C-alpha cells in the first residue's frame, strides 16, 4: 500500500506543480474555451490542463517501473507499452482539439486508435464477469475492449461541464476502485501485491488530486480533451485489466468477496457519466442531431438551471458519486442486509436534496395560487 500511496502523492505533486506553467503557456498561446450558449462561464478560461495531468501519470509510472515491489507489473512490458502509446495518442489528439476544435469524427478515430493500442498490447476483456463466461475469440476480445474504452472516454468527456466535476468524480470513483483492486490483489496472492489496475488508479487519482485545486470553482484552467480522455482511458483500462484476469476472478470468487464485484463496481464508479451519456445520445437522436453534438441538456446543466449554484451542483454530483461507488465497495466489508438499507436511505436523502429547489418552487407556487 505504501508504494501505491507514494506514487499517488508523486503524481499529485507533479500535476499540481506543472498546472500553473501549463496555464501560462495556454494564456500566451490564446488557448481558451470558446464562449458558447450552453456554457456556464461568462469569461474565457484557458485549456490544456490535461497536459499537466498526463505528465503526473507518466512520471509516476516511470518511477514505479524502478521499484522492485512492482516488478510483477513491469515484468511483462507489453501492456504498459500499449498504455503509453495510447496516452501519446490522447496527448496529441487532445492538444490538437484544444487548439483547433477538431471535428467529432477525428476525435472518435483517435479514441478508437488509442483503445486499439491498449487492446492489441494485451489489456483485453478475456472473460465476462456475469456468469464467468470466458471470451476465447481474440477479435471479440479486442472489439469488446475497444468499445468499453471508447464508451468510457466519451462518458467522461460528456460529464466534464462544470469546474472540478470530472476531476473530482475521478478522485472519488477512482479511490473506490483503488481500494477494491488492492483488496482483490491481497486476496488472490499473498506474496505479490503488485497489480496493474491498482497502479493505474493510484496514479490517476493522484493526477486528478493535483489538478483539482486549479480546476475547482472558480476554475483557473480546464483539463480540456486531454484530461477527459486520460480519465476515461485509465478508468476503463483498469476495469478491463481486473475482469480479464480469469484466474484472479476464480480465486476471488471463493474468498469471501462478492463474485459480482468485478462487473458491479466499474459500473458504479461510472454510473453518473454513463447515465449522462445515455440520456444525451437519446435526447440528441430523438431531435435528429448527432449524438456527439453539444447541447445544454446534461445533468449538471439541469442542476444549475434548476436553482443550484455552480459549486453546489458539483458538490451534489460528488455526493452521488461517493454514495454509489463507496456503497458498492462497502459490500466487500459488510453484510448486504446492512449495506443496502443504509445506502438506500442515504440515496433517498440525496434525491430529496437534489430535487429541493424544484420542491421549494412547487410549494411557493401552490401557496401563491391559494392566496
């Protein structure tokens, strides 16, 4: 655990220290988010913050490769090599999009390329956790992996609409996933605690933590396309790395940890971004627009339009992410007969809190009509 926390801290420091330098570079180059009707900002804010985030991840991975404790991860360099190639694509495409606002087809092509690099270098869906069904066909493994990675990158991109939202949700959900994967590693191998998914979550959480002070409302800089794709890529790659380990799942299955956790927790961590993505695709398709076209119909926009301030809307979505992700993680430690009622009550409370502005306005309207 100490090694992972060390790398988490290193990634956070690098990201935190480099972000102001990247901001100055973006200001000098005039790299701003264009003012759009759907945006909540009235002043232009520089982009490219994801460059500092990706630097934190790369430095932490480089240091991790020199630590004997993690030899089990780096003994086979192919998966790490694939991730590095994918991160290079993310960096190049993300910077280009922040500079020139690329067409969505070019961004999708880059996402598919990055996902394919990960899949072809060994991080693949080799088994479906539901029913423990092995996926033996290599083209299907690669296709499923590419689909999951591209879906997750777009889900994070869609939810990155308020100051600190994507980075904070990644910290909360990623830390929950970090705890789970570390528990999994200790459960299946008492001699080797090195695990690729745990490492990826440590460096990702650290990178987002370091960036968050600069990005929380009022934001001094945005993560841009680089940061959103980085978060989506590493979250999805970690989820695939866990579910792909058939031997690990078989061992995990019989060691007092719920067998459904490898599929349930990644979904829980990504619940809000995936829900927002699904609603956006349906909403845009119904009105005849491209699923990748922009609008002001996202969940965070609804909260702000409903009466919450920018910062309050972000904190509300943090609360939902925490309750869902850590509610699922708690199933590893407590009986579900205790967890489900407690989490259910907390979710009801969060639901009431979220809808409070609408409830208050409804009551005020009723009183006005009666008077």
